[in-house]
């Protein structure tokens, strides 16, 4: 029983040492990354200010006044974030691809040529012919399928 006391003391000393230890390398890396991100946000804020000034100068040259925002080709840029609020800055908008034309269908997971034909009021052979698809079972996700022009039904039928 006398050997338990030194072991308990050593465990307690080790626990206190762990709690009082300096930050780890991982914490330092996170702090460095946060600092780098803040600098990037500040730099982008400065770039936004420069671009806004350029837009203002170009609008002045083109004769567009600040009193007529409806004719302004670009919306006003938001003010750059303050240095303290860099952590809460809104990320830049991502580019959204344009919608495909009305006569194009983009294949999604689980679709077959038969399902696409039914949903667009056409037949599988028509889709195969237009898109030069030899095997209707070999569709790929994201593949663009051209659709035949819509047919108008005669009123007598």
C-alpha cells in the first residue's frame, strides 16, 4: 500500500503539468491559418474598394450618375469587413452554371432513357436517334440529352 502514494502523486503531478503546458503545434497551426485567412479577407476587402472606385470612375466617364441607380450596370459593392469581424465575413458567392436550354435534359442518378422519354412526351427510339445513342442503358450522370421539338396535336384528334 505504501507504493500507491508515490504513484498517485506522480499521476497528479503529470495531470497538472498537462493542464499548464504551452499550446501544442496543432493549436499553433490553427492560429497561423486563422491569421492567414484574416489577411486574405483584408486583402480582398481592399481589392473590392479599388474595384468600386474604378466602377465609379467609369460610370462618371459614361455619364451615369449616382442618382440613377436603375441604369447602373453593376450593384453597389458592400463595404469591406472590419478587421475584427473577419471571422464572421460572408464567403464569396460561388459561380452558378447557367440553366440548360429547354430542349436539353441533363441525366441525374437513377434515370433511364425510358423515364426521360416518358417525362418529356417522346419515345426512346426518337431520343436514341437524335442523340446517337446505340445502347439506351449506357447513360452517364450529367450527360446532356437533346429533346425533340414538342409536337402540337391537331384539334380534331
